[in-house]
C-alpha cells in the first residue's frame, strides 16, 4: 500500500510531472548539450552541474510516477462540524496547558514544522471525525497517551501545499 492522496494531491502530482517532462526536461537536456559543446569534459564543471540537474529532474519524475502508481485515493466524508482532511483545527493540550493550530493533510503534504499534521499521525488519527468540544485521546505508544480538546474547526480553505520532496 502506498501513500494516501486526495484527488487534489493526484492532480497536483500529475501537473508537476507534466511540467517536468514538457518544460524542465527539455531545458535540462539543452543545458547538458551546451555544456558538452564547451570541449574537454574532464574539467567541465558546467557539464557536471547540468548532468546533475537533469538527473535530479528525472529522479523526481520517477518518484512522483511511483507515488501515483501505488497511491490510494482518499475522500473526506466528514460532516461540516467534524474534523476532516485539509481542515484547520485549534486544539488545547491539557497536559501542557497550551493551545496550537494544525492543518490535517495527507502524509505526502505533511510538515510538522509548518503545523501540517498527517492524517496517519497519532494526532491526525485522533482528531479526524471529532467535533468542537470533544476531548480526544492521542495514543503515541502502548505506554503513553495524552488528551486534547478541540477548540475550533475551520473547514477546508482550498489551499494546497507543496508535495513533499524525497
């Protein structure tokens, strides 16, 4: 089983693949061709840099195609008052007496440094499907869990984050 993706994730990945094949690939090939024409390849930094860029683009294309090949498309069936995919959620951490805001996203868009929490993470699993005022238990391991209280939910804003790099 591969990544869980929304329909928007799939469309974004397909658009990136198309852009890389139709725009970036020809530019990279032309850069390699121009650098090769400069002569001696043994000390030609431009040639090696162009080859590296070309190979990086090809690797990204293969990675994205592989993600799509093995992906499972998920849909959000949450009601307007429940936490679902792409919703912003304000939560209160009882243990720390702190409040924070997270956006629930698919794992390929997750980035904890930007408070984008994967639906497959312990917090994401605990929050999904719950309502404002619910006290939910986040199970981290067999021996440790903690509680959150959902303070507010802002439904899907329509924004789509960048697809994670490899």
